C-alpha cells in the first residue's frame, strides 16, 4: 500500500505534442485535473502514468495499489480487427499499446483496475471484445459534457457500488459491442448502451462508460480505493 495508509493509484495520461503554456510550446504528458482530484477525494494518492515502453508495464503496475485507465481518444479499430469508420478519430498508437499493456499487467497481477470511458473500451478490447465506432445521443455538444441515467444490473459489482439508477456525466460516441472474454455488462443506458462492464473473479475490475471525474459522485473511485487498500 502507498505511504501514510493511502493507496497509490496510477492514472494513465495523454501524450500531446505542441502543448502551450507560458512561453513554452513542448510535448507534454497531460491529464485533466478531475482525475487526480477524484482519486484524492476518494482517499487515494494519485500518480500519472504517461505512455512508456509496454515491456515496462508489469514492473510499473507492480509499484501501484490500483490503476485507472483514463478517458481519451478513440481506440484504433485495428486493435479489434475492424475497418476504420469515417467518424473514428485518428489513432493514438503509443497510448493504445501502453494502456493495453497496463490492463494486461493489472489483470495478471490482480491489481484493482478501473477503466473510464476509453479505459472501459480498452478493457473490452484487451479481452477480445469489439466496439461500436459511432453512436448518437451520448454527447450534449462538442466539448460539453451531458448527463443521462444509467441503471445497474442487479447482483453485479457495480450494483454493489451504486444500487440505484442515477444520472452520470457523459461524453462518448463509441461503445461496447461484443463483450470480451469473461466480461459481464453491469449497467445500461435507457437506449441499451452498455455503460459498465466488470470481470468477475478474485480481483476488482470495473469499467464505466461515463466520466465520474466530471461529477460529485465518489462511489466508483472510493470502491477502487477500498479494493486497493
């Protein structure tokens, strides 16, 4: 466990070129502040995990009590043997490789794992699942988070965290199609979109399609921090 009794939670990040601040324009490892703040508010210590050599993923995960794979760009359809839709964004090849390696390392070691939006989609792809490359109705406007209700599947891990239907912050245009091996759907939107997935077993593994870092509900992250404690 991390120092001072607070579990150390690693959160994956963007790697962006041409980022400006002050007089500088440089490549930067970026993470929206909502992610570390959510970890901190839930009782954990947050650390950034920028893209690295996938061969280092197991050693990296071994230093942490829990791992969060954060939201971000579309997963490369080549990762699930699909042709690219015109509405799918440019691939983030380095990030895909790193985060898939983090997921596999966490699953292999039993390290508690939370996937958020893209992170949930990558968890599904890592276990052989596929994605729907575009859906409507889950983005309020460009750059604006909306809200819609998600309903838990009774008896699921997620239902144990949030037993009632509730409105969540949402911004996504892709979704789970075929579930990966061993994964179960544990929440749905009103239109049937899979909004949470989990991997039953001894380890704590959950993916949510929405963005808890953009809201006030700490329950999902608190559950990860408890599992990592």
